[in-house]
């Protein structure tokens, strides 16, 4: 059985948008200065707690309208790459 993929306009547009989004972010990953500011401290700290097996938050600490997706992304990065401090 052969797998056939349909390349319609919507699929093509999604792929192009994803590639553009990835291409825009590559310089931030290559050059690490300016990636994290003081506003990211709470999600990063929460991500550290999640990666250590502590209870994950349902929402951003103090902000019930904002979810905790970023916290889980940081936890995944801690699990994959570990902790490091650069000067």
C-alpha cells in the first residue's frame, strides 16, 4: 500500500508559514544573547519545577487568564538539555 499525500493550497500555506517562523527564530537560537529577559523568569522557574517532578501549574502564577504552555516548553527544554548558566 502506498501513502499518498495531497499537496493542496492550505497544506502548502501552512508549510510555508512554519518554515518562515522557524527561519526567523534561528538567529535567536544561534546567538543566545537577548533570548531571555526578566519577564521570562517566572515561566522558567515554573518549568524547572515541572522538570523536577513537582506539581505543574494550571495557569501563569498570578494571572488566571494566561495558560501554562510556556512553562511546559521550558520544562521540556530542561529535560532535553539540562540546566546551564552562562555568563
